[in-house]
């Protein structure tokens, strides 16, 4: 498989990387994470102006109409900087779900403000198990009651996509997070750069126009969204691993022991080399998955590639963040140094969109089902 990038793809990655390097450096990222609830509004506005919020969304709806390859290249830059913006939640998860419904009227209504960054939409991805929402028929639509314990980016978002079950039928509804009966409460989270919140619904009224899709269409759209987002998340993990390698190499070059830079010690070189090997293997898997997703493979191949990218990227992120802390020595776990923030991102990201073990189990079941036919 040819994984070489075009000049246009390199320019896209470089432009986003340059913006994030300047606007989401360590100091800016920490301010957004710990002083502003994990949301950098100024950076989000800049990303909207650059078109980053609509990379994979249709041009007819204000997006750039680009492919999965461009999406993962940008995602790697987000992972490198731990940018405090709901790009994965809104542009990738919610945007892909809406675009995958195949309803032109729904797309025309909801995608343009999402693609421009004017509206932030999040999606209930089931981070924590909970009882399903209670849904009752009302005169104009439905009434929702219940608690969603962990919704990503809920404090920054204006709308929430939530699948519900009504009389045995699957519905996908969109609810304004400031609607009457909606209450949000920020939750403690291991990764402060990617906040989550509890959303409580008390007699929330949803009319018919807020129902975006019904039946099998909902499941297909959500599955497409989760698979694509899993590959994008894997690319973020590659960015996390890359930044940890860069931070570690820079630290070893500066730190002197026994009159020599630590970077000259053979044992430490071997550990950095292993970090690079794991990183490049994961990056190749992610790019390979993106290439095939752009080409529209069949369902079985799509699942295999997603599983491979998700698993290898998770391994690389966990290994490289652990090694970064170890190779920074005594300062590696202190508040003033960044490796612990990347370690927390790598650990927290494992539970998003299904753990790598769950993806492997799903793929194994698919193989067994195919062999049984």
C-alpha cells in the first residue's frame, strides 16, 4: 500500500500543526484545561476560520469535502498539542453521524453551523453504563427523563445527539443543552484536556422536528461514526506518542550525567529507538486504515483495519507516555513537566469508543461468523 502523502495533504497537516504549535503550546493548553474548563474558545474560533471543523463534511454543507486521510493527519496534530477543543466530539463524531443519515434536509439544517464551528454538537457515546432514558409520548413529540452520566464536551456544546428507544423503535434525536429541564454538571476526569459532564434530563420536551432519523438508519449512522472516530482517535494517540518521543529526546540531549549528555548513553538510545518503532508502526496502521476507508472497503475489511489502527495506536501511546515519564527521571511525574498530561490522555482515551480489547473481540466474532457461513 502506498502511504505517501500528496503535497496538498502535507500542507493541510503543516498549517494545522503551525496553528496549534502557536495557539496551543504547553502554557496555553494548561490555562485552557485548568482555568477555563477544558475549552479554548479563542482557538476554536481560529480552527473554524481555517475550515478544520468541516474537513470531512460535504462542500454543499459548508465543509471541505476531504477524506479520512486528511482527517487523521489533522487529528495527529491535535494529539500532539492536547488541544482543548471539542473537535473529535463535534466535527468527527456528531458531524459524521448526521452526514451518514443520508437525509438532505437534516444535513442542510444542522451541518453548516457545525462545519463552521458556530455550533458545537456532541454525541452520547456511552462512556459509562447507565439506565436508558425514559421516553414518553407527548402531544407534540416525546418527553425525556433520566441521567446521562458522562457526555463528552457537554459543557461547551450547544446541542446533544442522543439515541433513544420508543415502542421498540430506535430514534436519533437532537436536544438543546440549554432547554428547559436540562441540567449539566462537570465531572472529575483523569484527562483535564478532554472534559466530560453529567447531563440530567427532567421532563425535557422534544418535538417531531428534533427526530433526525429512525430505525436501522440510526444504527448504521452511529456505527459509521464510531468506526471513523476510532481511527481518528487512533491518530490522536499517534500524536501523543510522537510528542512524548520529541519531549524525551530533547530532555536527554540537555540533561548531563557523569559529564556527558544522557542522549549519549546506549541503553537510553535503545529505549528511544523502541518508542520510535512502536510509533511508526502505529502511524502506518492508521494511515493504512484511512486510505482504505477513503476507498470504501467492505464491512469486514473496514472492521479489521479499524481494529488494527485502534490497537496499535493505543499500545504506542501507552508505551511512549510511560517511557517519557521514566526517561525524564525524577521530574517526569512532576506538575511542571508535560509527560504526565500525555500519560493521562493515553490512559483516558483507552475507554473511548470501545477499548482495543473490545474491538479485537468484535473482529474475532465477525471472523467466526464468516467462517460459519
